[in-house]
C-alpha cells in the first residue's frame, strides 16, 4: 500500500499470511476486509485489516455485500456473498479469457475486459441482464478498467495497444488519454482528479491527470510482480440498496440490477429459481456426482451450464475413490482407501460406517436405496461385502475366485 497521508508517499507491506501469487484485489470499507485472488492456489481470499487508507472503494461490497469475479480458466463470470457463500455463475457463454471486472452499483451495471481471440469490453446488468459489447475494435490486450462517476467515464488500459483510453458508459465518444511511454499497463484505478496504473515492464506505479493525461508522475518504481491497483477511501457516499431490506425478498442471492428492476434474485450454482422469481428450489433434482481424491463434487443437470459444486464435508479427505448416493434420505456415501463414510446432505454430519482396521482398499461402492444397504469391493482382501447404511450387520458376500475386484453395480429389478 502507498499512503496519501504523507508527502513522501512511502509504501509498506500489508502483513498477510500465505500470499503466493496475488493478482486481483479489492477493498470493503464497510467491514474492513481486503480481498485478493491467488492464481497459485486458485482461490479468493480475504483478511480483516485495520488502518488501511489506500487501495479502492469497493462499492459492490458496501452496497450489495457481493463479490463479482472473472474466472479465465473456465471463461465465466461468477458472483457470491462477501463470505464466499451462495456462489453462482452469472455469464458463461461467449467469453474468451475475461480479465478485469468493475461494477457500477449506482446504475446496476458491471463491465469487463476480454482479451481472447476477439478482444472486447462488455457491459451487463449486475444480474447478467442486458448484456452488450461496447468496445470491439482497436483492442489487443485490454487489461484494467476503472469507473469515474464524476465525469461518467469508463477508463481502460490496453497492454497490446500500449494506451490508456476512455469513453462513455455505453462505449461512445472513445478517446486515447495516454498513448506514449506505456510499456505494459496492467492495473488501473481513478481517484479525484488522478488516474493511477501499474506497469509490468517498467515495474512502476504511475499517475496522470484523468482529464488530460498530462502531469505524469511515478509514485513507486523497481517493484517486481506488480498486478492490480485500487484506491481505498473512507469517504464514500451512501446509495440506496434495495437488497438491504429483507434481502430484496430473495431466498438466497439478491443482485443489483439496472432500472427499472433495481434488483433480481438468483440461486447458488446448480439450483433453479422458481416461478415466483424470489425462491430457489430446495436443491438439485438431477446431477452428476464424482470423487476427486481430495473432495467430492456435483454437476447439476437442471441448469443450462456445467459448473461443479464442492460437497461440504466436515472432515479432511484423502484418497477418496468410490462414491454413491441415497436419494431417499439425501445421503452421499463415499469410500477412501481404508474406510467407508457417509454424509447427510443437510445435516453436515459425517459418519464412518466401517472401521479402518477391517478394510484395506475399498475401490468400488454401491448404495441399495430400496433395501437400505451399502455394497463394496475390497481389492486388498479380494472380497465383496455388504452392510446396513449405518454400518451395522456387516457381512462378506463373495470371497472366492476374486482377484482385485474393482467396480460394483446393482440391478434392483433382477435382484
């Protein structure tokens, strides 16, 4: 951070633990959190910080308590509550390497850059409505975006064109603000009468007059791995937020939207909104479920996009192999190398139904939802066994002429 409270504008390091490769960041002045993405751990993180006076007024958190973020790896724009809950996909079509995203909560719009095969800058409602391309020509690597409410301008930096430009919120009246001595601009932000940006190649943070591009000044230099930049200001105007009252009438996510709607309701990934436009269905009705050694994930078939959701299990998972589902009671049954466990969908209770010292390698697993049983194979003991869903009445069914039994399936109609 660089303080504007002192004339020398000295920088100091914010004490944050386990930051490996931070790229995007923002600040929630209401609750005092700093948020950042880490591309090494593929995560969005936050930390409670006090005394921060400089890095950006994250109006999205102040007004709607939501986080909007671009995911270049999956080419999606997503949103969640500020604590990471209620995550859902907003836009998943016609995206190719989305980079930066900024929001206009006063107008209910979000803007993002996309530097894929056809570089562009797009706009949509914060609920994904009214999506349009506002800039599609003379772009190469559009990076940082910044909104200036005072002049009603949208600024952007292009590392390929080596320019900083601006236009109206609809993309009209486009003009080049700075077109020289910009080796590789990346992050961009605006505050009062100044524009600030980071530059990868010059390894510096610079500023200039936001109206003329003149009066350029280097705030800091010789900084390795420069990424995003924002301004933190405690003097933020209060704007009416329709989601503050009874969560906008929504059962789950309340999203700001352009007039005349002002707000919209949305559901977590994989769940549909009911016909009342306010209430989400209780859960997924059709889904794929799969194990990934260290977690279990579901992909809903009820929605028009494919996005996986991690099943919350109150235990560390290692070497998860087989998985099954009991739709009657909402049980997810899974096995690790040495034990079989199940988790009730809503209660979050994890229970291991077979002792570790009596299992070796539970490679295959099947749930009998009719007879309320669990079947599994054990390649370590070369057996097929069965037990009640609570682990009681365990019995060996087949133990002869088996050599590393793997998968197992049940055919109820034929017994």
